[in-house]
């Protein structure tokens, strides 16, 4: 292992004293705190690097040479050698923060996901196999996104072994789904728009009906919705209005988000429940009566609510600053379909580009 790539080189003055074997009287009588601290930091980083290598071995079956990544306060970051976009980050206390790496499926060597990925692909897309795999592990989620050589099919797998496939930009949907889509778009736009929604993707799940997602975009609004084949149920619907102004300044964006969070925080649970029942009925024809609602408590989900009811699918909803809801997702079959979605383009060892909608 080339330590020069991993750890900072000690200053010339410090090195020269130890190499020459001489010290001034003052130096001899006082402990060299800089050397001690530097040595401790090196040992700590070496320990974390070994943890990272062990984790990658568990996930991929391979042992990788690691180099130091971007320096961050209170964190230690690594990358696999020759992989530019790796994210392998540990907190200084040794806890894993996040790992996000891309691997060619053929390069997996008996790691955690290889067998399960092979089985899942065979079940969802018989006769096909993945070519590229994005492996993600963090405090919040564990799983993979794998895609095949044609780059139009994917399988999402989470740590709970839930899995579903995605086929991007399918040519068409069944006539019954197309007819339903026209009705949904008209309803979501209050009858103002009856055409223009484009079929974006189809979610393929083992033993379950396909789910077709449509998207509509104009200068004043965006809309998206997902229809389950056969039942023609809406499993997702979202409407986002725009005033035509964009926020380019990050500080301004942060201030807007803080103001929004503050307004949402003032809304009572009773008010939110009443609004959710009304909006879910309007947008999805979904009856939320009897559901219990819980507000998001984390920094990233303060504008979200989760609705649960025994024997019924969990519903995730996003609330606006005025207390109205702009999106609902129904987790039918216990699966949260990634309606935001992303796709990997290009082989892993050629620095794949991740496209995010």
C-alpha cells in the first residue's frame, strides 16, 4: 500500500530532527506533541481504512486498494484507487457514514449481493442479467441499483430484500392504462389539461401487476402519477405548481426551506389530517379515514407524513407550507417504489454518470 497517497507527509523540520538523531536541550526536555498527535491520527486513519476494506470485501467479495478521499471536518474519506466518484466515508469515532460505489456485475466475487441479484434478475427479467451495480450503504438505507447492458432495465434491492425492476421509457402501455392516464391528468389539472402526459417508465415486480408512471410538465406546473395495471389504482400522484421564478442562490434556497419548515411546524396534526383526507380523495380517490398520521421528525422529512392503518398499505405524503398536500405514494405490497428514480449510464470502470430526475 502506498502510504504517501493516503496520509499527509510530516513537515521537513519534524522529519529532520528524527533522522539526524539530535535535539536541542529544550526539545529534549519537552514532549513532542505534534509528532504524537500526527502518529495517533495516522493510526486512527489506518484503522478506519481497514474497516472500509473489510466492508467492501463483505459487499463485493473483493479486496480493494484504497487512497484518501476529500478531507472533511470530523470525517475520514476514502476511494478505491482509480475510481474517481467513490464515496466511502467514516466518522472519526469509527461509525460508518456512507458508502456508494459502482461495480461491474461480473467483477463481484461472492459478495453480499451477487447471489440475490442473480436470482432477482432471473425472476423479473428471465434470460437477462445485470451488467452494472451501484451499491449504497448509509445510516439511512442499504441496497443496490443494478442495470443491464441495454441500459433500459434496472432492479432495485433494499436491505430488507424487497426488490422491483424498472424499465425506462417503454414504448406504450395497455389501452386501459392509457385511458385511465387521460382521466387522471384531467382531474389533477382541474380539467384544464387533458393531453400531454408522457409515459415515463414501468415498474416490474415479481408476481405483481406492472405499474406505469406518467409525467406532465408546463411553465406553471409539473404533475406525475403512477397507475397499476389490471386494478387501474393510482399508487402515486403529485402536483407541483410554479410561479416561474427559479432560486439560483443556495443561501436563498436554505432560507426558503427554513421558512417553509417553520410554517409546517405551526400546523396542528388535526389540521394536517383533515387536509390529507380531503386531498387524498381528490388526487387519488383514496380514503384515508381510519388512518393514523405521523409527522416526519428528521431534517430531511419535515414536510412528510406517514399514514398507517392495520391491514391497509402505508401511505407517504408531502405537505406544502399552507398545509395542503402535493403528493401521495401508496406502498402497496409493502414496497416503496422509487418514483423519483435514477439510472446509471456507462460501465462502472469507466466512471459511470448517474442521471437523476
